């Protein structure tokens, strides 16, 4: 199936030529990535069956399948959000936001044929939200960190009481390096640059391990009905 045929297979319309072009580029990037790995086209018979299997397992909460999906689509998603953000650090953060949304809503996926379009829409909407937030920040002259902190404070109270126990269990269940990155970043508030220096790893490694840690914590909490 061609990239254009896949575009027509996705429910709804993207509304203007830029999104059509972005979606074509998104799919072409995914196709090129798989060809470079020597696995053929994502949408060849064997690879389409592989994606269908990954999507099915992902819906069931299989972390291995989710990591495979992440590996398949992280390049195209990063390229897409970077074109909107025009900032590598922001794009790396958006990349993680996109896949947290994808894996948190895998139950909504109908089939493999519409999966790339669904991921694309999540990525575009996440990028648009970032741009709207950035514009609002400039208009109001309010530091983004202060705004984010205020929103987190409003949400924190009741949630903490409900998931405190399971959250501690989820953190203890993490591999040592994932647990260290998670605690340093999400609990103690260190930046990735500081974590990289502390643990003796690259900044990109810190970000990747934080993503994996968050994914495992989310899966743990979901399995126990805490979220």
C-alpha cells in the first residue's frame, strides 16, 4: 500500500496541504527507516503482519511490543515535531510526550492500517499544543516552568493519596539505572544534563531511560487499577 493510499485510509481529513505533505514525509521516513534496517517496507506483507502483531500486543500492555513500536516510529515522529518546534531539546521532550500519549491510549487503536495516521495526529496535536503554549507564554510573559508547576500543584493532592502506595511499588520494581533516572528527574527535579553528569552517561541516554521508566511505571499502575 502506498503512502498516499494510507492517507486515504485514515478516518477524517487533515485539512490543508501542509498536513498532507507532513503525513507523506512521516510515512516515507518510517518506510526508509525499515529499509535501512534491511527489513523491507513496513507495509510489505510480512512487515504489515508484524505491525499488526505489535499493535495487538501493545493493546494488551506488552512492554516489549511498545518498545518495538517506539523504535519503528521514533525517527519519523521526531522529524515531524522538530519541524514544528524548531528546537532539538523541545522536540525531544515532545517525542516523549507523544509516545506516552500513544501507549496510554493503545486501547483506542482499531487496526494496524490506521495506526500510523493515529500516531501522526497525536504528534501534530502535541506539537500544536506546544506552539499554543509557547505563544501564550510570550503573550502573558509568564515563565513556562511556573505555569507547569501551578498546573501540577492543582492536580497533585487527591491523586497522590490514591496512588502513593502503588507508585512506590512501581518505582521499586524498576531496574536500578531506570529507577535512578526517574527519581533524580521526576522526584528530585534534576535536569537531564545534571543527571548525565551524575550517572556518567549521555544526556540522550538519560532521556531515553526516563521515558522507559515512565512507561514501566504507567504500565505497573494501570495493571493494578491505580490509574
